[in-house]
């Protein structure tokens, strides 16, 4: 007998113990978040080109605030700060926020909406993975509801070469020194629509559409041709988002069927809406290219945390979200509806989870064979 | 009609898709290494706990000389799930004592240790000549007697499986599936066995066919084992051309983990999902691993009991890798030494494949029938898991779970000790394949948590059963007490009535003696009921008098008895000096209290994270499941004081 007296206690310290399985796919949360951030970058640079450097400032403010908030939360919950930051989820939130909020939002509003998004929406529910609502969307809705006039005044019209007009200095003055954003807004609008400035009442197309709808007019006030230079920025931005989305699909980070079903439902719902409410519902192409539909399709509704769990649930979720986007755009009182639609669907996600519970293994089993 | 359609599809070679699963890297570097025989070890340890049952016997004594193939134990004859243990080489019995078992928690169990004498003498092989003409029951008995159990990893007794298929399924459609999938990465022992022992395998399949008489024989093999497929196909064609016998059809399946699990394989081959609470053999579907089939052939045709098996030894911490045939009971240490282990710091030794295998707390454990692989990886080969993050509900686990579960949900429930809800969500369907933990981007130990949950569920089930039995017993007891009381009451009522009757008779006679002088008075007496009250009083008095008389009788008789017995000398307490008495008495009292106080302490349920409401139906006699588990973790060298079932199949969270 070699050594019968050997005890498990002593050898436990010598041998490594780890639970099965001993293999791992290698895809980790941090990697997922970094790839998502990278996929957002083309659209982000294009946004800077068409909207000026306000976007960069917003990103810096958001990221800084998010970093501080995450660290505070980690300290309060006595977790390792380093571990908490290494999942890079704050980076994705900051990027999406900087792309959704108006580029000239005053810094204090950006800070407060980020604090709201990270501390209240995310960390108060238990941190990454536990939040019910999408933090970025909740932050945007926070801004939209608490300061609608600021949003109206700081929205910019995308135009070719806006980066030359809305330079780093000019945007810095507006964001941090509280200079009036109106001159810059007007300039960009003139740049964008040199021929028919007067026809457009708001800064963005959706804004003017909403104003027209409120006034009781027809929404088909201008013919929209996306190849034409007026509206081409929208098309290129959409393409940039789509490219990022394809990258995510290539890495199998987002669920393909969900995106496809979302696009299909937008088309179906808007075509149906066009049939019955032709004066308020936009046609499918405009639904896709204006507002935040594209970023929502690839980056926001695909957020796993605030989504339903199973494949069936996610598909239901995306159908619901598409329906709400079309509905609120047609009848809501805000210019864009994506944030509201996403948050409403987030709230419905637990219910969807219950309704789409998957059958258990062998439940269709019959005595046969 | 539908049934026929399904059968037609099965025989037409349709291959279904089972839900979930993973496409893993093969890592099967050893598939070209021939099976070599490992030399005899210097110690053989054969665990006998799971082979004995309640009425089992050990047939040998310490010091006795045994030969290879000699039967060492006789299992409980009532339990057909038990098979005997055979000596795997010749030598002397060293001890029959508890030894550490190959288990993730390092449990010990009763083992027979043999010191080999190096001669390797074996008893006379007893081949069944002309087995083709024998009754299936004889063959099944042979398979049981020669210790054959499932060698795929579950170690389910083959004879029991075949018997239940024979007796419980309809004879008009039976399906025999030979499982050569071997879906685990790194493991190649079945692959090599198919390549080298092809004709023996076909022989084994013929024996199984003889027993089961199946309508269809499917040999399932994954498409990454090209050489095994080729040799098997050639052998089948050869047999068909030479003897005209069609042994079965080869089904080449796309490689997917965990296709080798019986239920997934059945789904892939037949499209039938067999629920986890139904045995597959009850449907007439028998799945046998190729290694088991080979062992059956050896037992029946060659007359050799199962005393060795093929294992794969792999891992970058070993200088050599390969496939070997080892005698059962050889220690893992011996195997690793022969493959030139170069241990790194905190070397992990994995018993089983990298997906479902477990790390050993000690390598001085025997290789049993369920071990198909020993891996000694280094940290670049199979990198250890880093720290866990929060679940981001990405749903990848739900997409790969072959049992159609939602693992992240189960994980959250199990972590929150919500055992009732976890059961509702199907924790029983989890077969711990490890797909969810493999894919999890947050690197959560999902499978480990589910193993823990399984252990807890087992304890809860046991407690529930115990509780149900106790309740039944209590109800029976109450019913009995009630019956007795009713009888007593009836007796009392009868006695009262009798006394009343006597009383009334006596009063009647009184009346006759004393003629009524005042009939009005008598009538009013009767009407007011005063008389009856009086009678009551009188009867009670009477009863009490009777009781007193009886008591007096009893006292008398006792006194008489006492008088009869010889008077015992009165025990005189030794008189002690006054001060000594004083000091002796208080000395013991505080100690007594000190020792009894902690015993009365009931563990606080909330401390261990169990809510009372969850276990409402479960009466906890002394300890909560978690408390039980924690005692197991702490009381290591001592024999675990746990339910028998828990000891065997459960795993715990290892040392953090």
C-alpha cells in the first residue's frame, strides 16, 4: 500500500480544484462590451462629421460621470472597483447616450442625466444585469421630460461639413459656458436646407413633422429623397449603424432573428398605418432613417439585460417595440418615440418572459416507437 | 399510423436535431494512439460499497489469495441493480476497509485492496459455448454475474437495463442504439476501441440482438471519427457479404456536444424526446456504449468478467498522452506516473472529460468502471476560470441548454435558496452537461451551482418523504386513540345504563314496599326530574365507592406482593465528612449545564439562507439541508453523517 494514511485535507492544498466544465468559450462580458463599443465607433465618427464636435464633449462628460458613478456604487456595495469597471458596460452606456442626446446639451444636464442613468436606473437595481430599464434610454427620457425646451433648442440639423462650423471651441462655449445654442442651430439649418429653410419649422425632420401634425397639417410637406444632399446624412448614418450591427452579428453578440423581426415589423406596422392613417404615419423608409430607429434596432433593443430571456421572448419583445415606435411616432407628443417605446417594452419584458415560457424537455412525449 | 410514420422515418435514416448543444473543438489528439496495456500496479483497490446493497456479502477475507476474475462479493439477491465485483489480478487481499473514492469531495467508502503478486494468474474462463441457442435470460444472468455496467460514464447496470427493456416494453418494436458518439473533447477511448476491436464489437451487438430481438439496430457515431467510421462500415459490409447477416445500420451524426447523452442521442436518431422521469428502456429503446458492448462480448464469448477498461490519458502536464487498458482498481497516481506527470503549481487532475469530469482532491483513488478519461492539464491547455461577474441575462445559456431549461433563471433561484421555485422551473431535468457554464460570458459556475442544488433537492425530498411517513403514522396513531376512547366511552355509557337500570329496579322494589301515600307528590317528583338527579348522584357515589374499593384492593395486593418478596437491605449512603460533600456537589452541576446547552441549540434557518416559507411543508428534524451540507464540508476525516443517497451522486462546491 503506497500511503493509505494520506488525507484529503492535505492533498487538497496541493491539487487544484475547479468545478466542471473545465473548458470555456472565451467570450467574456468585457469583450462583448468592448466589441459593442467598437461597433458603435463608425456611427460615432460620422455623427461628429454631420453634427459637429458637441458629440465628443457629450461623450467625455458622460463617460467621466459614468466612471465616477460606477466607482461610487462599487465602493458603496463594497465590491472591487477595478472589477466593476472592467466589464466596460459604462463605456457602451456613455457612447449610446452621447449619440442620443442633443449635441449641445448643457454640461450640468448631461451630468445629471448620466447620474440618473447609472446610479438610479442601473446600480440601484443591483448593478449590471439587474436593471429593468435600459440606462441610456432612461437617461434620455429623463432629459426629455425634465427639460423639453432645452432639448428643442439644442438639437442640430445634420449637414455636410458641420464639423467645420460646430468646432471644438464653438461647442465648448455652448456646452460649458452656457452661450446660446441658437445661432449655431440656425447656421446648421441653413447649411442643410439652403433652398427651403422656411418650410422646415424644427431643427430635425421629425420635429417639424410633429409641429405640422400638431397644427393639423399634412405630414407629407416635403418630398424626402435620401440621395439628395439635404437628407443624405440620415442615410449614411443609418448605413454606419447597420455596419456596426453587422459586426455584432458577425461576432454573434446580438441575436439576428430579433433584428430581422424588428425590421420586418417596422415595415409591416408602418405600411398598415400608412393605409389607415395616411396623414400621420410615415412610410417605412422614413421610419428607418429618421430618429433613432437604426441605433435602437442594432444596439438598444438588443441589450440583453433589459430584454426577455429566451429566443421566443426576444422576438416578441422586438415586435412589441416596433409597434410602439410606429404608434408613438404617429400619435405621441414628442418628436421621436424610440426611447419611450424601448422603456415600455422593457417594462413588459418580465411579462413576456412569463408568457413565452418554454416547454420542458420531453413534454410532447408520447408513448411511441 | 403516426407511429408507423415515425418508424419509417427512423429506418429511412432521418437525423433529427436536438435543441441546444455546442460545437466544441475536438482536442482529440490521441485518436491515433493504439490502446496499450498498462503494466500491473502494486496495489489494486476495488470499491464495493455500491455493489453490495443491504444484503450483500464479501466472499473473501484478509490474507486470502485470489486469482484474476475471482468473484469477491455477492450482491444483495433481491436487488437486480447490483452486480458482483471481481478481482482484476491475482494477489493477496490486503484489507477490507474504507478508502478514498474517486469523488469530487473525496469521500471514503468500503474497498477491497489487493496486493498483486505479479503472476497475474486467472481462473478458468467460462465461455458460453453456442450462446446463439441460449435463452435471453441466461445471457442476461451472465451479463449480471460478470459485473457488466455501463462504461459510458453513468455506470448503470447493463443487465437491469436489458431486463427492464425486455419486461416493460412491447415486443413489437424495440430499438437498439449503439452509442459511439463520444462527444466529450479530448476523450478517444471509444474511438480507438471501435477502430481496433471492430469484429468483437459486432459480435457483442449480435449478443444484444439475440437478447432484445430489436426491430432496428442503429450504430451512432459522430462524423469527426473518420477512421472509426471507415473500419466499422467495412466490418459491417464484410459481415453482410460473408454471412448475409445485416448487423445494423451505421448512422453518422454531425458532431455536437452533448450528443453522447442517451436522451439527446435518442432525440437525434428517432426524434423522440424521452422525459427525464421515464427510463428509456421502458420505451423499448436501449442505448449501449461501445465499451459496454465489447465487455458483453468478452463476458459471453470469451467468458471473462469485466476487470479492465480502456481510458484516455491526456493533458499537457503529461509527457506522454495516449489510450491504455487499465485494470479496474489501479490508482490514478500509478497511471499518471506511467505517463510522466510534470505537475505545475496547483496541478488539476480531472477524472472524466473536460466538460463533465471533476477535479480530484487526491490522486490516490482507484479507477472505476465509470472513468473514461484522466486529464492532467496545465494552465495554458485548459485555462482555469477567472472571477465571476454579474449575469447579464444574455440568454446564451438558454440557447445551448439541451434540456430546454433557462439556466440563468435557475441559477438566480438556486442562489437565492428558492428551492421550491427551482424545482418548478425544472432543476430535475438538468443533467449537468456543462454547456451553460461553457458559454457563459460572465464565467458563472452554473453547473456547479446546479450540482449543489441537486444535492439540496435530494435532501429536501428525503425530508419530505420522512415527513409524509411520520404524518401517516401520526394519523394512524390518532385514529387508534380515538377508537379506544370511543370504546371506553361506550363501555362507560353501558355501565352507567346498567347501574341506572339496577337503581331503577331497586327503587321500583322500594316503591312496591312503600306504597305511595301521596301520589301527587310522587307525580311532581317525576315531572320535575328531581328524582332522576338524585339517582344520578347516587350512581356516582356508587361508582366512586366501587373505584375506592378497587384501589384499596390493588393497594392490598401490592402490599401483599411486597410482603412476599424478601426484604432488601436498605442501602446505606456512606457518610462523608461534611466539607467533602459540599465541595463535591457543585462541581458537577455547572459542567452539566455547559455541555447540554449547545446541544439544545437549534440552527437558525435564516442564517444559512433558507426561508421558513419555502420549507413549510418540510419538517426539519434537526438540521436544514444547507446545515447538513456544511457539516459534510467541515467534518472531513470523519465518516460523513449524511443520507446514503447524498453521499453518492452529489457534488459540492469545492474549496473556494
